[in-house]
C-alpha cells in the first residue's frame, strides 16, 4: 500500500490553456504528466504507474503462445535509440521518413558529412532489427522468430498536439517477425492480431481492427486498431452488419459495378469557351450547367521528380494516401509553375484528352479512378486557358496508363462486401500491424537457407502499439465530468482508502485494516492520509479515478460505519465496521472479476 503523502500527485483545479480535449486536460489535472515543451512530457508517478501496468500486460500478451497459429510468443529485446544514418540510407524509406526524423549533430559534423547527420533518433526499428537478424539467423531451423521491445520512439511531428496523442517522444511496443515462407508470415501476422485483441481487451479499452493503408512501409496488408472517439485523427469507414471496416485512406466502395459496360461515344469532341471558369462548381453553374458527375477533374502530382496526372470525376475528391499504391517513393501536388509547361494551361483548364497535353512525354503516367467510367461521356479542360471540351469519352479520348482506386469513399455508398450503406466515425489509431513481405530483408540481405541449401529472403511483419497514446485513449474513452474512470487492470491503484481524520488513531487503524483486507484480496491500494478538507479529498479521488473508494472518519466512525463508493456510481454505501473484512474482500473480487 502507498500513502498519498509519500508519493507525488500534483492535482490541479484548472486545465492547462493548451489542452483542447478531455483526456489531455485530465492527464494534466490528475497529475499524470507535465509538459516540458511541445510534444515532450514528463511522466509523473501516477502516469508512470499506469504506463508500467499497460506495458506489463502488453508484455504478457506479446509473449503468450498462439497455438492456433502454431506460433510461440514474441521475444523481448532492447535496441539503441540512436541509429547510424548509414543504416537508414541503406533502407527503403529514408527519402520518405527523413522529414520526420530527429538528426543528431555530433562532433563528427566536420568530417566531410556536414550536410547529413551521422546519427538519427529512431522513429521505429526495422533498420536496426533486420541487419541484426541477418547477422544472427541463417537457417530455416531458426525461423520463425518475432522480436519486440517496449521503448521510446522519436518523431519530429509537424504538429504535435493533444498531449500524448501526437507527441515528439513517445512509448511504443514495436515487434518484428521473420518467417521462412509467406504462409508463415501470415500466421505470424494473425498471431499478433490475436495478441493485440487480447491486449486491448485486458486493459479495458474498446479497439477495433480496421483495414489500413500500408503507407511508406509498403507491405502487402495491414490492420490498424482504432479506439472510436470524436477527437480521433482518422476516419473509419464501416458497416456493422457486414463487418467491413477500413481506414478512410484505404476504404473502397461498391460504387462502380463489376459488370459496368463502358459508354459508347455520343459525338465529336467539341471545344467551347469558358472564360474565367476555373472550378468544378463554376462549370456546374449557368450558362454551362455541366453536372459535377459529368466532369473530369485533372490533378497534377510530382512523383520521384516526374509529373503525373490523376483523373477523377468532378464530384469526387482524391484520397491522397491511395496514390501510394502507384509505387512512388515520394510524391506531392505539382505547383502552378510546374504545371503550365507540361500541360499547356493553368489549373482550371486542365485535361487529359489525347493530343491536348503539351508535353505528354514528360509525364510519368495518367492514372484514372475507376469511377470515371461512370461518367462515360463528359466535359474536361482543353489545356488552353479559358477553354473546355465536351463529348469526352473515357475509352476513345483518354489514354489512361492505369485505372485504380484513388477517390475518397463517401458515407452512404455501398459497402464493397454486402452493398449496405457505408458509415463513417472518427477513431484514434492505437496500434498497427503490417505484413511487410521481403522489402527490408532484400535491402539488408536478411536471408536464410532452406533444407535444400537454397537461399531466400526472410518474410517479415512489423507491428506497433502506441503505449503512451493508448494510455490517453483510455482516458478519452473512460471519464466523466469529475475525472478519469480507470479500468481495473491498469488503474494506478485499484482501491483508494480515504482517511478523513488522519490524526485520529481509531480512524487510522481502520484505514489500515481496510487497506490490508483489500491488498489480501489482490488489489493495489492507495491511502489518502493528507490533512485536507473532505471536499478536496473527494474531488481529487474522482479526478484521479481509482475504481473503488472507501472513506473512513467523521460522524460515520462514531456510528460504527465507513463508506464505500465505486468510482462509476454516484451512490455511497454505508458498511458496518464489524463487516469490514468480508465486504472489502467481496467488492474487490467483484470488481476484479467484472474487469
Ligand atoms: P499516425 O498515423 O497517428 O501518425 P503512424 O501510422 O505514423 O501514426 P505507426 O508508425 O503505425 O504510426 O506507429 C505505431 C503506433 O505508434 C501508432 O499506431 C500509434 O499508436 C503510435 N504513434 C505513432 N505516432 C505517434 C506519436 N507522434 N505520438 C504518440 N503515439 C504515436
Ligand atoms: Mg500507423
């Protein structure tokens, strides 16, 4: 048991000015963290205790065997946080990831590498674990293996916000699996998915697995674990009945029927003057009156230094993450200055009609969203300022390099599985699993020899749980107007015994008795022994959110009773001192079983 006066829980009445969301306010008010600077936080004793409890449960679930997938548990290790930059240069994502990485200027800055750092701080550890495994594992007999750590990660986020949600330094569980075969890699992936589900359930948070984009990590498939919350950064597109759930970045819909027959041309191409018309909406208006779903929208991007076009319906928006499927290492929207020399016009009059692009050979490709096939014959820019062209037929007039899914799905569109209407809700990404494939093992030559002495690259998976973000997501999901309501398993303490008369010997003796009984029943106990007014103690108790509270002292003690109140309920139960040990044991058991 711990005495409040002997730990340090600096609670606050007021929320910090920079805290916009409930969980951030409560983190600070309940004394769990203190801010050093944007995205950098000290974990105070209470916050640290929760983090240690979450980490311990995470560890247990990572190490648990998964017989259904024929997989043992993951194996813990600890890797350096400071990485030689050469490893990152050798790896596949330096160009994409360098922006977010902290560089370490060392004394070596003068040794001819002054423009590049010698070291970087690790945002994750693929570049460290893969060379390690290459050096240590050579035979199929030593596979599969899955290594994990629970450690600090560094990311120079452009906009750190919401406290621990998007921090510059944060705690992550990261794991890396190595398999001999693709089937094996899928088993490792599924074993981790199960471990994640068990972990989130045990800590008492609802987190849903959704299909996710593979982003700069590449890889073949991926799930994110999302805690549903209004303040989340991600949109989850879902339908409960069919079970479809995907991050909006990845979500598809059944909008374009599989058996769609492409429309035949309706007439000759016909240019018409549209002075000053540079938006979809302006062309929708009179006198032109071209509905947005009868327009083609032409976007210009630059991928790995070369411009390319993305064609969408006028009524659709680009889902930028989906461009990732085209395989460019880095891409961005082209600037107006870059556009004109290639297309021949300024944005607002752009199109992709055969022969109208000024310098078509400069393009890395013309990529079209499937849904433009629904347009059939439509209107687009003529690549002459103030001119559009009508009767543009998708098959006859557009030289599409490749069709793909590039548009943002909208709620109400048919689910790709069942045709039911899709819905959208916000979520906080607390975990991510990737089946990575051989991208890293090929780069770092992490190969093994099979039973016929043939050499193959290992098939990898990588996995992350944002431990510190999860801590805050729990608060976001479980609080009320008075404070945090901790789930049993990760509460900093599970039982709080409030002593209203810490100077009174009888009160103090009963407090000790209750605390001992609760500990015997398996609970972590905090005793509020501060000399403070009852009102202050009760407010603090609600704020820090300990699941069970016993209160001793005042009138009740003279009447031979003490009080019991679960954090979740408003009702106070009076208990006879004579029944103390049995009742304490009983309510602790009940709380532990329910959890
Ligand atoms: P996000 O999309 O939120 O930026 P990410 O996809 O870049 O996250 P991953 O590389 O998948 O993150 O990292 C694994 C986990 O680490 C995430 O699921 C998230 O819970 C956590 N995480 C990532 N970035 C941060 C951050 N800046 N602060 C706190 N936790 C983070
Ligand atoms: Mg992620």
